[in-house]
C-alpha cells in the first residue's frame, strides 16, 4: 500500500526534528543542560545516601529530582531516536 503524501511529510518532519534536537544537544546550551541534569541526578543520589529512610517526604523529593533530570535526558534521546527511526523508514521506502 503506497504511503500518502501526508505520511511522507510526517516522516520528513520527524526526521528533521530529530536532527534539530541532535544539533541542539551538541550545542553549548544543550551540553549545559545535559551537564546540569547529570549534576542534579548525582547530587540527589548523594542526598539519598544521607536521608533518613523514615523521612518519606525527603525521599520523595529526592526521587522527584532524579526523575526530572532523567526525564529531560530521556526526552532528548527519544526525540533523536524518533528522528532516526523516521529517517530509516524514509530510506527504506526510497
């Protein structure tokens, strides 16, 4: 079944967006954000080692800091991966 023009355009947009995110991650700002996310995760892990295990509020706060840092990195990786997948689909259909 041939793809529609709309499907082709969507794949192109996904591929372009993924490339833009990849370039952003390689930029000074992107590297800064990734470094800050890694720093936040590491700091939270150190805090986790010091927190009282019965302090549920503090444990949740530390977990949330880790989740936010991991989410930022994950979103960027997902966007790049989606773009690469779209590019592969476009290549396969050519």
